[in-house]
C-alpha cells in the first residue's frame, strides 16, 4: 500500500454551505412566523410559499453548479 501524498484525497474543512443556507432560511421563516403570531401583521402563506420554494430551488441549483465547477478544477498545490 502506497502512502504517496500526491495520491491521497484531500477533504475540505469548514461548514457546509448548503447546511448553513438551509439553517438561515429556516431561522428567517421562524422569525417571520413569530412576528406574525405576535400580532404585528399577517402572512399570506398561500402566496409566499411558492416564492419561497422557487427561491430555495434557485439557491440549490446555484450551489450545485458551483460544486460542479469546483470539482472540475484541479486542487491547489
């Protein structure tokens, strides 16, 4: 078995951007819902939900595209 450093995989460190964005979006949804429940306004979820889903889909598509571009690049030495 070879332990040549040029053949070993390198793993990225740090937080996963998808997880961070999902957490932020859920926190925003919780904040808006709390704001509405405290009597400061009302939210038409029937109108807002499709826009939120489209926005989430666009974010996921952008992350996927960036990940595909990053995979094609050779790792920095």
